[in-house]
C-alpha cells in the first residue's frame, strides 16, 4: 500500500489554515502543524484549539489520517508553528510538510514534492 499525503492537509499547512474535523467521534478545531508517516501510517500532528477532547485544551494531538472524517478548511488562519513542551519535534519516518516556525517569512509550509517520490 502506497502511503501518500492528504491533499487538503497539505494545503491547510502550507497556507496556515485552521481545520475542523471529526476524530474518534469528537468534533475538533485544529491548527495542522506536521503531516507525514509515523510508525507505518499517515498521520497529522495538530494543536487542538477548540471542540471536544478528553484532555484540557489547547493541546497537541496526533491523529491517523484514515480515521479523520468531515475535514473542512476554515477561513481562519493561525500565525505559525508553536513551541513544544520538550522543545523537540517528532521523529517522522517521512515528513510530507511542516508549518514554518514564527518569524520565518518564507513560504508557510515546507512541502512534500510528489515528483521526488
């Protein structure tokens, strides 16, 4: 099975668009930050800022993209990457795109190139 990026997630991260989605039967509002392959599945790392959660919000959430439904890109933008509590990023098997950190004025996201795969 070929593991590919989700086109709408690439767009959301590249343009820093907040997304609304359903994950594990909960409606969530998320800033999408990283999208890639981790432990053999395509996943999204996001910063959940609203909606339902079993943990206090805002908080980081790692989601398998094949378990996400009802994905919508909202018109609302988020400013940039956020620092993590540990100061470290996940070690992805393959990273498709990561939102740029605050203060980086180049293109918003470092994008996966379909031609390089």
